[in-house]
């Protein structure tokens, strides 16, 4: 994974780093969660 963080504003380094780690954690949680709207196995079989 490549991660590039561009901080647009803020002066307190502690709060900036805290926001970055919280946002990264939230994004990783969403990326690795199951989507309960999808049932079965996703497949392109028969549609290509």
C-alpha cells in the first residue's frame, strides 16, 4: 500500500497525526468489511 497524506491546514502536530491515523483506521475498516447487501459469491461468469 502506498499512502500519501496532504495536510491542508492545522498547526498542532499531535492533532494532525491523530486525525490521519483515525481516518486511515476508518478507511481500512470500510475496505475490509463485508458488504451485507451482497449475497453469494461475486462472479462475472456468464456475463463476459
